[in-house]
């Protein structure tokens, strides 16, 4: 059995075992997104529009469960649709000590191409925190394999670096997030979709209040490279806000909106960005359901 086949088998075994875990004392998370703040998934040649259209919709969702199965240990199994990475399943175990935490687990690309319905990878992260003062975290994920050679081969890469600090009734943070999806089409020349975000975020809360508000201001670069010399791209100044409200002791509802307040074309799309009147956005809606624990006999 090859290394990639062993990795796939191990990832599937871990995910199957975690999905089969008893459904008690769990946090279930469900949600979706819709919008046009991103490049469309289709297209294998440079875009020819005189002006980038605002009706190229992206949509998807996520479903996850999180369970603390021992002191300091928690498990999260998640399916997610990402505007750049496409479809991903993760099963991540996190160990927390109070000051530091570490996480690791399999990442599996699912049904992103007909030739490769499953693509194994790994997700690793760590976080260190001075409680009530500041924190720093790194999360990285990447496909495993021997390279991209034939039609339908692809790889997914993700990294995020966060630094934050606490102020009165708020948590401030700066983030850099990079995503990269590389795919080999029938032509044999790899296509690369990529995005990089730089964000400043403020998470505002009040002790005892059933809601919290997160506001973001950031800069995003989105590109699709067709070869070493040709690429389409958009840059955007993004203003975002989300609200998390506790509607019952067992249910939290989250809604959010990221808006491209200024979006313009780069690379081959230079001078052909969206119209100034176009509404470029991504809207999200989700819920977290806390299932009660089942007493141990």
C-alpha cells in the first residue's frame, strides 16, 4: 500500500470512529454562506469580461460537532465548504493546559474532482495565552501526496496566524490567513486559486449579556493563476460584522455579513473590476445547539 493510500485509510478510520461516537454532551454546529466575494470555481482560461460581473455566486455550508471527552481533551469533526479550498472534512483533537493548547488530526478533501474523490491531509495548530492579557496562535493544514501529475490531481493548503490582546469588554486581534487550491485540468497545466487576508478584529462582549458582536476590517487578495505568466485577480477592502445571540440555554444563533467596500481588478483584470455600484458581499447564518449530557449509569 502506498504512503498516500495509507494516509487516506488512516484518515477515514479516524473520521469513521469519531462520527460513530455517542451523541451526548455535544455541541452541534450548522451553517451556510452565500455571496459573490470571491472568484468563481469554474474557468480554465483567462476571464474575458469587459467588466467583472457581480452575479458569480458562491455558496456552501458547514456541519460539525465538538465534544470534550476527557479533562483538557476535546474533539471536533467538521465538514466545510470554503470559497477557495472547496470541500473539506476535518477530525481534530485539541489538548488544552490553560496556558497552551495543541491540536492535530486528519484533513480530507472530499469530492473536489471526479478523479480523486478523497484527498488526505493533516491539520496542526497551537495556541499560547497569557490569560486575560494576550494570546498567539498558528493553524496550518495541507494535503499529502507525491505531487500533481495527472488530470484531477489537486492539493489544498491553509495557514492562519493570529495575535490578540484583551481590553475592557473586548478582545482585539490581528490575523493573516492564506488559502491555496491547486488543480490539474485536462490541459495538464495546473490552475492555482489563492487568497490572502489581513484583518483586524474586535470581539465586543458584556458579562452576562446573551449576545456578542464581532467587527472586522481587512484587506483581501484573490487570484487564479493559469500558468506562470497569466493570472486573474481581485483585491478588496472588506468590512465585516457578525452577531452571536443566545436565544435559549441550548441554542446560539450567529449571523454575519462581509462587504467589499472597495473591490478592484488586478493582474489580467486590472481596470476591469466590478462596477462601483455592485454589491460584493458574503452573508452567513448558523446555529450552535448544545445537547444535554446523558447521565452515566
